[in-house]
C-alpha cells in the first residue's frame, strides 16, 4: 500500500506483467509514479514504484494515459506546468526502469491553449499517437494529435495537427485503436456540453494524419451520452473497433454496443444494439470483452430501478451481427437489490469472460467489497 494516491491507471504487457501508474501526493505535488508487477505478482521495482516526473503541477490534475507497447515498454502521457503553462508530455519507460526518451520525456505541446486529458495508442509499425482536446485562444477547439517514432521523434510538427472536423464545436473524450500497419481509428464526442446532444463520431487516419474514409462515421446520432459518461473503445484484432456506451433516453438509461469494420461499415444496426430491453429497469456503466476466436462481444453492465436506489450486475453477449445471445433481458450476475454496486470490468478469458465489480452490502462507508466472477459463453456462472 502506498499513501497519497490519485488517478490510478494500469496497462497489461504482452507477457501479462502489469504497469500501474498514479499521481503520488506525498511530496505535496502530484508526482507521476509507476510500478511494474510481473505475472506472478512480484514487484519489479522498489516498493512504492519510481517517480516518472516530479515537475510542478496545478493544485488539481486531470486524467492521463498509460499503455504498454508491443515490446513491453510503458508509455505515459500527462499534463503539467513545468514551463508555466499546462502542457502535455510523453515518456517511454523500459521494464528495467530506463527512461528511453530522456529524463524529461518528450514535449508534445508547448503553448498556452486549454487542454484536455491525453490518450495514447501504438500503431502497427511501432509509432505512438498522442491525442488530446485543445482549446486555443484564437481559432476553433479541436482534437489534436502528435505521432512519435519509437525513438520519440515527432512526425506532425510543433503542437501536432487537428483531426476533428471544423463543425465540432467542443470535441472531447477521444479514444483510439490501431488499424493496419500504420493507420489508427480515432473516436470522440463532437460536442460535449451540458445542453448538447452528446453523440459519437469516428474516422480512420493514415500515417500522415489524413482521413482514410470519405466521411466521418457517426456511431450514434439519435440520442445522447449522459453527462459524466463517455464511451469505451476496443480493437477487434482485425483493424476494426468495438464500442459500448450508456445512452440517455428521456429520464432513463440504456446500454448500446457497436462494431466498426476497417472500411468504416457497421456490423450492428445503426446507432448500436441495445443490450437489454428489460422495461422495468434501466442499464448504465458498461464494460466489454471481445472473443477474437468467434468475434462475439460480451458486455457487463449495472441494472437499476428508476430512482437508482436498487442495483444489480447483468451481462449480455452479442454475435457478429449484433444479435443478442443471452436473451432480450441479458443474464443476471448479481440481483437487483438495495446493496450498492458499480465499477463493472470485463476481460475475455478465451472460454468465457472474467468480471469484477464492487458491492457495498450494507451501504456503509468503508464496507465496499471487490467481487470477481467468471461466465462461460452461455452466460452461466462458473
């Protein structure tokens, strides 16, 4: 246990070791810290991890990004105020703790624009894409991106290039997956404000940062993502992407999923497949797992009553066409009850899906329990 922890991130490497990162506040600053744990749970670095950056931070911090690349290194991107403005920086850390891009990393931005949390993805050729929301003092807000070679050399010039459309008045919540040898697919919410219809849009980009599809694709354009929620995006292992998200319809919520192919076509019905049509409850906060052998998708989610006082954990499995394999109402994992439940997480196991969630049986402070479970491909608890 390490005291003074905020904004935890984790990334699983190809050898099943795990990088865990966090903001460490013990010094009075939000220092970026990192630890590597082997597949058998052994810490690879000194207990408490290593300090990636102790550069000055604001009195508040936003989300940041951590991934493991194909050779087992950790890639980290975050913002700090080392130069007086809030700017984004990226680091590459080897499994032995070596700082491969130097002690101070790579400066992704160097300006006084407003910025949102950065995102990372590794492309098939080993390059790294860093994307973020930028709100300049002059000009339109945009999702911008920088491409770095494996050695950390920027490819898109100073402060990157804009990838979102000019008609997107407040784009945010970006996420990316690799596509082909050099391309990547970027998805984001084009207008994220309180009164906006918060939809989901995506586009494929080549190595030069140019659009590949003739038009940006709308993943959802008939409803809105709830405030405080974003979508989840995952590679399908075949140059496409899976999505799931919560949707606000009237005063209730539901969960949808979609699959986009490498050519931008949708595998499921437009605006996504609703994972449960249970009329007595609403669904929210999904997490998904993809079975690469079958192409099927499992979605775990919270099901609750209209006043959100009773909650349960449910799951649904979709075939390659988006048809529901576990019935119209999904499968019950934990029944709807007055015990609080949340933070569902899913991981494919090859023969089913592993899941985690928390439950507070008595709804009291400090009584949260982390529960683990496994479902087979028929939705039965094992």
